[in-house]
C-alpha cells in the first residue's frame, strides 16, 4: 500500500487520495451527510468507486479519513512565543472554520451527522484526537516556559476554548464581537473572578 505525505503526517491511501478527500468534503458541504455517497465521490474525484471501497468500506470511514487527511483542514500549530498568543491563534482557527464557507458547512454537517451515526462518531473522535496531538507542541512549550502546570488537562483547555466558539456561532447563532478571541482566552486562562 502506498503512503502519501500530508503536512507532517503520513496517511495511507490510494495515489489520488487528496482528490478523493477534496471531493468528499466538497460534497459534504454541498449536500450534507445524507447526500454524501461514495458513488458521488467517485464521480467527482475521477476515481473508480471500487478503489474507494477497497480503502474505505463506508462513507463514514471515508469521511473520517478525509477530515484528517484533506488539505482543506490542514493545520500547523502556532508558535507565537506565549501560551496566550498560541491559544488565540488556535481559537481564531476554530472561529474561521465555523464562520467561513465551505468549512462551516463541513463542520456543522459533521457535528449533526455524528449525533445520528455511531460509526461516524468514532471517526470524529479520531479527528479530534489527531487535532489535539497536533496542538500538543503548544502546550509542551508552555510547560517548558513555566506558563502551564505539567498536569494540565490540555484537552479540557481546548474544549473550553473551542466550545465557546461552537456555542456562540453554531448553537446561539450570534455574531462574534470584536475581541471575542482574546477575551475568551483570557477568561479561560485567568478565570472570570475579580483578581485580588
């Protein structure tokens, strides 16, 4: 089996994996999870559907691979020199994902479908595990600088930050006012109590 380079990671897949992943996410954004089919991906990517089925036995498995391997969701962890600065960049990335089409359509479709499909939910968990692994250098540097305790639950930290954006944009459907990112990071890092 061949391997294709993706960012700093290797992902298994056929020679035209990127075209397949791009087609998968494009169709998801256009038609939602219900309208996403392997036949549609095959037609759009120019790859025989038997090739796709050989690598991914279901559309949930294909979408899971596309979430991790597609260039559209590629990610490089920031290095601003401070924990607050890095977290602001990370949260800004989440905000951009949720407010810019077609990425916002992809994110909302995946979230909705994962609540209905146990198979897709497993692949979505894999995506978030992959993302937190990519973000880990941010926290390792912060620990080395003395900005973060060694036993910090970094997944919880990112859940608090990203969750604030998801709730505000997707569930409340409110606009993000100027300063939302920096204020959210400051609140998560410093708390909301009056400092004495």
